[in-house]
């Protein structure tokens, strides 16, 4: 079993997205406790763990949000130093976070949500390309975004991220509350995105689905890395899953 002491075993090739010794706090609460991992270009990494393991907090720290506050560590994306950046600077550098609540803007149509993402450089996929990827959004482009179904809102949130020129997509619980058939659609989309060379880090409670999608997995427990290795290693290790994922 590839435990934390072997967490850097994947570092034989240059990492495209590298996270080193992250420490982050919510006020006095020490949440992210020395997290390190590497992701190679075009990979899908599943960031897993039980509730309260620090997964969402790690994503938020990577996206350079103010909460939690990053107090130590380094984040590198394609030779760019993100750990000294603010959230808007990290976004311009190619990092996109799709939060669990999706943050669809009330009062704007589907198309206006996408156009708003493209007001400033760097601009990513065109509206036509996004509608080709998400035909439902094209059909509903004049509909107010917040009136879409949960699955359609998730598609819109991902499309809005792709409307920017991104290198790494951070997804927080993208399958939450969605029917299996919609999850299938989201997974097909993520594989298409992967084929375009975009790197993805996915946090998901449905660990089996995430592991089947991902190339590699990192498991957190109380804010620290306890496993870093191939996704198949976790799928084939019942003891590991029972200990850290309760499945």
C-alpha cells in the first residue's frame, strides 16, 4: 500500500501542478496539515477522504481563496508560483474552482453567465464550443441559470470555468444530488476535457465513481495525506477503502 511516506513516488516525471507542504487555518482551526502531491498534465486526480478530512479546504487553499488562510507551503502550476497570488491572479494563471454550490448568478441567463466569465482575458472556449460540449445549455441559453435542474447547473458551472483559458480544473462535489444518468453525462464531459489536455482535481464523496474516472488518487485524513498512488490501487484495496473512505 502506497502510504504517505511514499507520497512522492509519482514525481519521477516533471509535475505540471505541484503542491508542497500546504498548511492552512480557519481562524485558530488547523485544517490543512502539510498536504503535498503532484499532478501531471492531462491527469484526473481524485482527492478523497471522509467528511471533515480537509478535502474542500485543500481545494480552496489551492484556489487561493482567503478562507482558509494559507500560512505555509508552495503551489506551482506550469512553472508559475501560485502560493503568492490572490484568487483572481491564480484564476488568470489558469486555475479554475467549481465550488459545490456552483455559484450560478441569479438574474442572468445561461448565456449571460458564460459571457460574464469572458469579460476579461484570458478567454477560453467559445460559446459555440461550449454548447457543442453541453447541448442542453445551448437549448436553454436564454433561460435564467438558477432555474435549471441541478445537473444542468453543474454543466453550466463547468462550462463557465471552461469559458476562461484554464489549465487546471478544481471540482468540489460535482456529483452531489445528481441522478446516476446525469453523473454519467458529467463523467463523459470530464473525459472530453481531459482529452483536451486540461488537468482536473476532483473532490467527491462518491469515491467509487471518482476512482473509476481518475488516473490517480490522494486520500486525506484529518488534513494530512495518507495515500498517494494509482486510482486502481484504491479500487483494489478493500482494507484501505474501509479505513479511510468507509466503503
